[in-house]
C-alpha cells in the first residue's frame, strides 16, 4: 500500500465520521476525487487502477450510494488524467486546474445521472453542483499539499 | 512469480484500466440485480465503523456544544426575554393541558375506553450521517442483542425522525422523513384531512395529495396517520409552512440536522416493509 492510496482511504474514513460539517458527503467525494486525479496525473505508479477501483468501492459503501457509481466516475477521471499526463504535467498549474474543472463537472454529472437512473427518479441537481464546486475549489489547496508530499514522502527516492 | 516478457506486461498494464471500468459496470448491474449483497456489505462496514464513530462522536459533540455555548453568551439578553415570554405562554398552555387531561380521563372512564398498549422502545445513539450525497439517513449504534427491527419508527424528543431501513449486527440505518424516497401518510390536524408527506432531500419535505377543499393551513400541526399500516396515528411530525411560491411544506419538529439520540419504537407495524437499499424506487416492490 502506497502513501497516496492510504491517505485517500484515510480521507474517506475521516470525512465519514460525525464531524457535522455542512455538505460533508460532498466534501468526502470531492476531496477523494482531487486525490485520484492528482495521483493519476503525477504518479500513477503510486496509485494503480486497482487501488482507484477499491477506493471507489469503499466510497460507495461509506456513502450508501448505488454500488459502482463512484467507482466508474473515479476510474474515468483517473483514465483521463493518465491520458493527459504527457501534455498536462509540462503545463502550468492553472491549465491543470482548468482540466480538473472539466473532470470534476463531468464526474459529478455522471454520478448524478447514474444515481438518478438507478433509483428511477430525478434527484436534485443542487447536490451534484455543490460537489463539483467543492472539488474545484478544493483542488488548488490539496494540490499544494500533495505536491509537497509528491516531492518528499511519496517519492521512493527521497523516502 | 510467472515471468512475462516486457511487451506482454506492457500490454497487460494497458488493459487493466478498461477491464476495471468494465468491472465498475458489472458492479452497477450486480448492485441493481441483487440489492441484498450490497446491503450486507454496507452494513458489515457500518458494524465495524459504528463503535469507532460512536467513541468519536462524544468529544465531537462536546466541542460543538462548547461552540454553541460561546455563541449563546452573545445572545444571552435576547434569549432571556424571549424565554420569559415563551414561559408565560407555556404556563397558560399547561393549565389548559391539565384541565383537558382531567376531562379526557373522565370521558375515557365513562366510555370504558380500551387504552392503546404502551409501545416498547429502545434508545440509540446517532453515530454518523449515513445519507451520502443523494439520500438523507443516519447511522445508529445499537449494540449486539438490542431488539431492533426493520420498519421501527424513530423519534427524537420532539417528533418523528424516520424509519429503520437497514440493519446490521451492531448498527442500524434510519431513513429520515426528508429523504427523497420517504413517503409518510399524515393527517392535517385542524381539518383532519389526510395527506402525504414527500421528502425532497431538502430540510423541509412537501405536503401533497390532500383532498380538494381542505388545503393545509399555515402553522397547522401535522401528525402521522395509521393509513397503510406503516406508522401509528398521532405522532407529531411538524407544522405547515407555505413558501413564497405557495408550495405547502412542513417544518419538522425533530431536529434532523443535529440528531444525537433517537428512540426506536416498536409499534408492530409491518404494513409497508422498509426499503431494502439506500436509494430505492418509492413505493416499489421490496424483497425481504
């Protein structure tokens, strides 16, 4: 188990605790999506696809969401991050963030659509928008911390 | 370990992601086809986490209470005058209630009234929010050997909270009346008209399907109805409030955003079985 996988799993568990934060479920999903995208982009070797799959299953179980919805959204986000790896990592932070905005909106929309479809009802879109908004706002903050970690603890050469 | 050639290994690593994405689709289908498996997995995880979160929730709620105390210090003066007025009003109501209580007892004695059996209940700690993004539910820590069953009615000290929908060995999940799948048959107290309380994942569920000619009145009390044999009649639910768009909503009595303890009553109501999964089709067929 690598540092990125363990910290993301810990983030999921901590944000499932009774902290009483407003929109805590959204924070949980959004925070983990930031981590999955970041590590998929900068160090996919430390967070292999299987780890993303298992994290998604854990998130679905913790969030009482229909099984597989988060798994699918995160694997697709991770796949896009891997695919854009060559180009994006060379570009500046702002462009990476713009790419993440698209990923976060896409992931929230996919989760909303899949959950609506599986429960045969039109779910309120505000919850999905809030999730995407939190993810977009949180990414720069998390990226600063994770970049530090990426250069130090999570780097096997420096560990 | 089996030694594989480098090109083969590269091809294999390229395949992992598509295979896992297919696996995610498989999981979606499995979760839909067999809700029981996923529910068991969920409640097994909840059983592990509920005691841990239970331990955590004590210090966390005392921190929250401390913050509240500090905030209340600043509103001490207004709170005091408001409470004095409220106390005055409640004293009048107390007198009315005592008179009615005596009258009620006398009338019941004259009518040879058969009293309803007192329902048994257990009290459980709310240890975590169990709703996720698209549902409204809470997780209770019940402890092994506690008599909790699906369909039991949860109340806090003020009013109706919801119903037990999922059960683990040490935990139970209660779907709140604000959940989008929640439907509660209710009675509008002044007109005695029946209506349905429909959750919308927001803080205030909507009132729907009241008979023509007896719309809910602003500020009217709403209680449960025994229709459909899911709830006993007369549990306090909330008061009617109209939005600016003339939509009849209900302000729940229960403090659903800050639940700490709930009582689970066993009224022996099995008319409507509790939904199996977190999000299920409203009114859909439910497997036992």
